[in-house]
C-alpha cells in the first residue's frame, strides 16, 4: 500500500521526509507529503538558528510551530533539526559587534538550546543536537564553538537538551557517516568517550547524501554497524541519491540503465538500514526532485529523490517498497 505503512509494521522504524510550510502550499505536493507514505517529518530549514533566534534572545517559532501543527494533523512525528551547527547561523552570531569569548558565548548557546528544546517538549522526540562537527580526516571542524570551547560545547548541549526534555532522543548528525573511514572511526571514538562519561547521546544521524553508482549495501551496513556496536541508535537523516553527471534534475533526461542504477541504490540503502536492528529509520531530504536542494548546490546534477519533478513515483520508489 505505502512506504510508511510498511515501515510502521516493522517495530520502531520510521519513514520521513524533510519539508517546509512554503512547499506545503503546493496542494498536490502536500497530498503526498501528508499521505500514508510517511510517518515523520524534519523541518528542512525553519528550526535552524538563523530562523528560530534571529536576534539575541528573540525567538520566532512562527514557521516551525506551523510545521509541527501540520505534522500533528497528519499523524506524523517530528525530528528536530538542528540545535548547534556552524552553518545558517544568524548574523548577530557570525558578526558580533564585540568578538565572542567563551564567557560571553556560553550563556547564549545555553539559552538557545534550552529555549528551543523546552518549546517543543512533548512534540519533538528526536533532536539533532550537534550537526557536522567533524572534518573528513576525523579531526574536529574548526567552528566558532570548537575554537572557544573545544568539544565541551557538545557535552553541554547534550546535557542542556536532556535536562529540558529527558524523553527526547539526542543525536549527533553528519555527512559521510555511511562508510568506514577516518571520519567514522574518529567519530565513533568520540561517541564512545561521551557514552563512557555518561553524556545523554542516544543516536547517530547519518545524513546519507549519496551518489548514484556509489552505494554499497555491505559497505554502508559495515559503516553504520561501527556506530550501532556502541549501543547507539542510528537514523539515515537526510537521504538523497543524486546523479553526478550533468543531465540535470529531470529523470526523463536519464537513460534506462541510469534510472535502474538509482533504483538499485535506493534498494541497497534501505536494505542496509533494515539489516541493523538499531537503524530506526530513514528520512528523504524532501521526497521529490521538485523541491530538492541538490540542483541549487551541485549545478547540473540532481534527480536525487524517489519522486520526480512532476511528483510521479520513480523506479527508486518501487525499489524502496520492495526492500521494506
Ligand atoms: C539544506 C537545505 O536543504 C537548503 O534548503 C538550505 O539552503 C541549506 O541547507 N546538511 C544539513 C541540512 O544538515 O540542514 C542541509 O539542508 C543540507 C546539508
């Protein structure tokens, strides 16, 4: 019948999509978004710092509250994305009149994390507490937070979020978390240290922005298992599988074998998650090519989602359906 329906039959598995109130104004899009294929959403942008705290101590929940209300009305749960991230920060954080010090920034960070989690307590059951804190070589990304606090900010943010909502599942989320390598290996070491020190990290988010023809079920299962072996839950948080070749965003411009390859890749990715008991779900980063962020970032590429620009299901959809 539907992807979400099938996922719901599997204990604790979620099938989500990233969306926004401005894309939900598109009625045919909204009909699918609110239908049986999905049981969870993520706010694609509206819970990021620049939107939710646009001025110091001034919180604006207009867009995010509307999105959460839409999710409730359509019987969908909500992942919170994201509390601490170096990107999409407001100007008052990026360009302060007086440079931040550890003493001035810590209370600002605390107020942000606590206020947002408290606001959505009972409505958001998963939070990406820290996003993209690692470099590809496994070192910590050089961000404002890392420079002033070292990794203490991660421990604080987890603690503050947990104090505000003890029931929420707390994540550290990143890209290139799907395959073993320097990034996954050093992240797992860091996560182990957090667990050993009893910080309330509950899960790892692997974004899974992947490339057609470069998806290996065995490779991904092994990568994810490196995290789940720590006892952490795992979620594929921002799934899309884009074509790298310059045929654009319309699946009609790709050859039958290229279309089949993407379907195979969606099948493999879905299977990799389902193979692990601790992998609790996956979320498409928008479900349709019509609203995908990919063409805007990687010019000339795209067609990365299971629904095409006309909102028709692709073979990738059928492949996921068969994998579940
Ligand atoms: C992207 C959104 O999809 C775009 O609309 C926005 O312009 C930039 O951010 N990793 C993340 C997401 O954690 O928040 C990003 O979302 C994609 C990469």
